[in-house]
């Protein structure tokens, strides 16, 4: 179908408040010009093979290097992985094959109080949980960690079930974390959440999806809890103010995702060059309490409510995004923050092909860079 472009401020004002069926549209919004909005520059790095540069928020606050070039520890089973995560002397962990989290009390992996560590997978490496209970669900709880890289891993849960259980992974009071070329799917409560003053985080070329049918009848009340990514655990968690600075760069919210793509409280969240094609969803990006969000050069295709605005958000800037066969709101409101970094940014017409070929655990190992 033909792409319509906003060519003047007058035409832009005619579209404000439009919430019916949006066929194909591409437009700079919130009164911002495409030149002002872009954070693109031609000299940027963070490219594949470059270990010296990190995209997005993880580049700030001293940067994110993980375990660097330290000697690798290879793990092939649960016991080895648990020991390596808990050993502060181990700085680089290589996961080989599929590791299943035991469905027992204390089975969920605890990765805590660590600084300067890399966890990555060889081609096809996978961490799997089969437990849907409140106490034992989830794969990994990452807490009070700094300068961490997680790369090229698949996190696979047993399917969504609203039992007030655990996510596939959660970052709790962590700073400077780079999650790159991973896949999070079929989490019980969510796929990947961020809470409790976590800050300076980049998630790049990562895929979120649900391949398993949701389980109904959970005590939490939702019969379909395929809610992928929650940023900020509560409106009352005011210690998150000024924190939760997170970049999603070239990420893919795909099959089965219903809500929270992501849902944001408090944070300064930069969503750039990302692809949303979770047909049958309820809401994509949700701006919650004091949320400050930039959505730039991204593509929304066959989805409902690309942008959901609460009554208590701070700002959402929607800049040069493409909306193909969508319904519901596509407009931002107010002017979001300006990132303190620059990134190599694609035009929205290039996004779908790039992400569908590269997002997820598509590397052969610990390959530096991403773009």
C-alpha cells in the first residue's frame, strides 16, 4: 500500500487524535522535524567486531565492558552454570547446549553482587524453565550487578500463566547492563523485566515472543498473561525516579506478545529501530506513571494500539515511525528527553528487513558490537 507522509505542520495537526484504523502512515510527530529528531551520525561504531563501543544507555556512566578478554569458563549443565555465576573470579561464561533449570525450590538461577562479567552462548545455546509455579518459575534473577554483558542466549519459559510468578529474567538494582542478540520467549509472568533503580541498560537485536499457548485460570486474574516487558514495578516505587534509563535498539516484539512491549514507569526509555508485528495484541508501548519515552524510526505492523498514553505519563515522542495496518493511537504527547549518546540509526523503511534477519540469538558466540 502507498505510504503517506506528513509534509507540513498543518497536515500533522489534522491527524492528532486519530484513533481509528491507521492504514499505512509515516510521520514525524509532536511537532518535531525529522532533522531535529534524529540521533544518527555517520561516524558511529558499535558495529560487529568492535569491542570498544556500546550503543545506547549502557554506553553512559563509565560504559559497559563485561568480563572483557578474561579466560572463558565453559558450562554445559545446570550445576556448572550455577557455580560459575556465583563465582566472582569467573569473568566470562560460555554456555554450550541446552541447560534446564530444575523445578525445585531454589532452582531459579541467582546472579547477584557481581561486577564485570559476560554470559554468552555458543550457537543454539538455550536456558529453559518448565516450572509455572509462583515460587519456582523463572530462569534467572539478576540483582545488584554492574557492568554485565549477556549475549547470544535463548531464554525459554513454559508459557504464560498469571500466578504472580517470575519472569524469564529480571534486572533488579543493576547498572550498566548490555543484553545483545538474545531471545526471550514464553515467560510465566513476563519475558524480561527491569525494576528497583536499574539503570544504564541497553537491549539490542533481541527478540521477544510467545510460541506456547497461555494457560488460563491463574490466581492473578488474567487468562492471557503474555505481557513481555515491564519497566518499574509500581507507581509507588519512587526510588525509581531518575533511574530506569533503558535503550531498546533494533528489537523485535513478535508472535504472541499481548501487552507491555514495553510498559514503562518512571524511566527514560529510548526505543529506536524496533519492529512490532505481534498480530492480535492489545497494546504495544504503554506509557505509565511518569514515563518518559522516545520511539524513533520504528515499524508497527498489523498491531493494535501502538502507543498507549496513561493520564500520568511525562512525555512520549513518536518520531519518524511507520504504521502499517494498525488500529488505535499512534500519537505521542509532550516532548521526551534527548539522549546523551548517539547511535547509528536506520530509516524506518530499512528496519523490518534488518531486524527479521538479525534479531535474536543469531551469532556464533561472543561477537563484540552489534550494528
